[in-house]
C-alpha cells in the first residue's frame, strides 16, 4: 500500500538519504558525477534541507509497504505560482503507482492551499527519461530556461499545469 506523508524537520535525515539514492539514478546520463555531487550538496545537505523547510518548501515522502521510496517537493513561487521539484522514486518501486500518487497528492495539496486558479511549474532537462511521466499527466512545455549551478549551467525546459480552472 502507498502512503504519502508531509515531511517535517524530523524527516531531514530521511530526505537526505532518499536524495543520495535517488538523485544520482535520476540524472544518470544527463549530468556528470561532479554535477550530481554539486546538486546533492546544494539542495540535499542537512543545512540545505533545513533552510528549505524554513523558507516554506513542502516535502512529501511516499512509502510503499512501510518503506520510504519516493519524494517530491513544492514551494509557492509567486501569487498564483507553485514550483514543483521533480518526483524521485526508487527504481524497485517504479511502475507501482508511487510517482502517480505523489503527483496527485501534490496537485491536491496545491488545490487546497490555493483555491483559486494557479499554475504548477516544473523545470526538467529535455533528456531526462522522466519527462514523459509529466507530459502524460497534462504538463505542457511553456519555455526554455537554464539553471546556473555555479561551475556549470544546465539547459532546462519549463513545463506547467493549470489547476483549479473552471
């Protein structure tokens, strides 16, 4: 059975452990090892996770049969805009509905938090094998962009989903 819980400060070690396992697999063939290490340090160190939670970022952890297997996060990025981080799911749990459940939970969370019309955006590399997952769920490309990661630049695309539309 798949369960989703909102992460708290007590889950920082779990979030960090999930990231150490999931992020390298998600970016294999897209980013090199030093770029992945940079991302892990920048976004998933204990301090980075504490700061993110303090700044209002919400993390949701998926468990499958009692084991933590996936994560997604979202932060309000503007008056009617939410920025979703990619959904990460352990390879042994992929294809079992975990990613779908995380996606649906995130959309429901945004709908409850912002009852008016709003947009969820996602930045994703066009070579990311998970891109099809998001397009199948109605996300559409709206523009090209990039992430300045200090020593390197990642070309990304922005996908968006309108929610609470009449």
